[in-house]
């Protein structure tokens, strides 16, 4: 099942797993820490019981869907 979200004039389709990855990625920021870093690939993988490679693949798909330039993304290991 896809979640559908509007971004500007475009509709972005996010899979259930991509949504779960986004939630885990942002979870530290939701904890109200003043300078929270996003969750690492390893932390996301552990929370979702998947491999690091699977998380990286989902993140790449999300970067593509949201038109995020890969050169601007800092990988947290």
C-alpha cells in the first residue's frame, strides 16, 4: 500500500516501508533533543529488522522521489 503525499504540484507515492524508514530516520528529532542527529542506517535497520543495505536502498528511493541531490546527503553510519 502506498501513502500519497502532495509536494508542490506533484504527488509523491511512498511505500509503507519507505514511510517506516522516514519515521525511524526522524525519531531522534521527535524526542525533543535540542541538537538531535537523525538515526543512522544501522539504527534504522535494527528498529525495522532489516539489513543496512535494505535501508540504504529505501533511502536512495526516497532521495530520488523527493528530488534530493545525493551529493548533499551526508551518510551517517
